[in-house]
């Protein structure tokens, strides 16, 4: 079933598109999307937010990395054609000439672009690479082992800034600023230390008790209709994920700065640094971006708060020889469900294509109550059960930041398994629904994390559930499951071709 969280709905409306169907939506674009209003960024004033680096005995950052073996090898920067695109518009978007774009794609017919067709993007002639300075280790991007020691409430309270006194209603409940930081960290699997550094660097919310009236509404970026800390943070976390997972998957080395100029990643950076460079490109012009991703930029803010970021490094975050534990299909034996969504965003549009969708066959199309049961894919402890989401920790240590975790989404509140319960494989979790985000149809969205990193379902470590192995077909939601010579393709339908029965 296709779901629309707020970020996706804003992007869709801005593009003038109507999206419909059965799965959980993501743009499918491997490069940053420029269909949101250009951000306005108020310069960070001198004073309490203008941090000076702390004098720490620094260890050498991570060596020049090779992109993780769990992901495809690096490919030339490419862009998936979207509705309404022309070759000229694509050239403008990425700051290259139409002639250079045509030369890079000699077999492309400009008059017959197809939605989803990939266009390779050349780097503008003479464009220098960005800084090689490493900002954070990969483990400081994710909500992983290194984030477990942070007392978010204690830290926010100790700084006594605007964030400490802030509260906002999110999902029908009043939440403090610290609670919103934690909520976004959990949902997007982004490190709360990094989110706190971003909120401080852009708007001074952590230490400044009285930000400007503008900054009180837009602590990170001006986006129409996206005021308030929660909407600001979800946008930023999504952009951080976009940079991180795009880099992991061998995506673009080129981003478009807020002034429309192209900025290029420096050689030898790691995925965590690429994530910060991507976010800063959305906020700043090229010259400002150079400062923001250098030693006096976000890095200095982070260091003033938490010390040298590479002292927090947990490496390797995802071992190259990682194997998946045994998983069963997440529905009861003898019950027929339908494979409705191939590999797509695990959470929102920026994360790895780590999720698959399944819909029960016992209810009509659309959002209907279902008596079918989602069941545990493996033994493990329930460490989160709220707002349509159930998170199961497979290593039993009680932390979703470590080891293997299974994420079940759109689980109805009625009969949902409670926090703290240990389940065996096949034990009941709850009923599929449209709860959690906005979904057009009752279904289950299932994804995996390891040490806080979303694991792609179309990479070298595909989903393996009950002998069925996932694979991608190059576009989001397009994918297959294969088992013992049988192969089915995801379909936003209910047919014998996508029916699956444990």
C-alpha cells in the first residue's frame, strides 16, 4: 500500500503530482529533489552559537573509505526522470549545459523521455571538488550504538536554551523539545547528537533562550507549511538520510546548493560526511556551503557540544561479512497475502530502499479493519510499540540501536503487542492497518536495521523470509521475490501472480 508522510505529500503537491496506489511512497530519485521551495537561511549570529573548536587530542579520522560492500558499486551520477521533466529542465536543475547532458547521454531521445528513465549527469566543466574534511563518522549519522549514552533531556536542560522550554503537539500528544529530538531520531534512525548540532548551528535553539521570531518558527530552514520543530527536524533528518544512503548506494557525488550552483563531494569522504554535505547544500549557497562543511562549520558546533566526533566512532557499523538471521514470512501459515511493494524507502523518502509491502487478502481495497495477523518474523524483544510501529530487537539486549532489528509498520492499535514482550517466530504482533503515517490501503510495511543502519532490500544482503529472496528492478516499489525456482513481481493488485501463502 502506498503511504504518504507529510514530507512526501508536500513534495508531491509542490511538483503538481497526484500519487495513488498501494505501497509506501518515496521519490525514487537518487539525487536531491529540488521541487520544494528554495530554503531561506538566516545567518548564524556571533555570540553563543559561534563556537570555537575545543582543544582535544584528536585521533585520526576513519581512513579513506570504500563504499560498503552491502551496496552496489559506485555508478555515474544519474537522475530518474519525473513527470513533467524535459532534458533542458534537468540540465538547469543540475547546473550543466544541455549540450554536455546530451553528450553524456548520446542514445537519449529528448522528445521521448519516459518516467523513471535514468539520465546520467555530468559534472560541470572545471567544477572543483568540495572539501575532503571528514565531519562525522558513519556511526554518528545513525541511531546506533554510539547514541545510547546520550541523556537527551539532561543535555537539553543543561543548555537552558529555547529548546529546553519548547513543546509542540505531535500525533495528538504534547511533546517537549527533547522528546521531539528522540522521536525523530527513532523514526528516521538518525543520531540525536547530530540533530542537536544541526538545530544549534542553523538556529541557535539549544543555547539561545530568545531566537529571532523567524527562527522560533523555522529553526532550520524556511519551507512553506513546515514550521515547528517536528516538521523542521523530519525534513532535515530525511535530507541527512538521503545523502548517507545515496552515497552508500553509489549515487551522486554532486548536489545543488540553495543558489542553484553545483557542489561536488570531496574525494575520500565517508557516508556520514556526505550526509552532512548534502543537507548543507540544501541550506546554503556555494560559498556558505564551503564554510558549513569545513572545520569551522557544523563540525565546530558538534565538537563544542560533544567533543571530537570520531572519538564516538563505532566501526565497522555494518561488517562486510554480515549475514541475516533466519526470518519467516510475517503472516500466519495458511493465510494468503499479496506482495504489493518491492524495495522502497524504509522510512520517508531519504532512507535506504529497505522495505517490502504485503497486503492481506481478506479485506477490500482501501483502509479497512482486518482480522488477519501480522506475526513475528524471528524471536526477539519488543522495544517499541506505538503510532502504528512495532520494533523488535533480535539480539535481546533491549536496545533498537544495536544489532539486528525488525521494523513492522501500519500495525493497528487494537490487539497490538505491548512494549517489553518477548516473542517467538510466528507469535502474533497485531493486525495490518493504515495507522502510522497516511496510507491508502491496509497493509504491512516491513524493514530491517543493523546497528541503526537501514539495510537495503535490493542490495547484496536482500530480505530472506521463509525462503523467499527479495530483489529490486531499478525503480522504487518495483521488485521481485524468488523461491525454489518460482518468481513473483510486486503488484499494486491482488492476483495469483503476487499471492504468497506460508
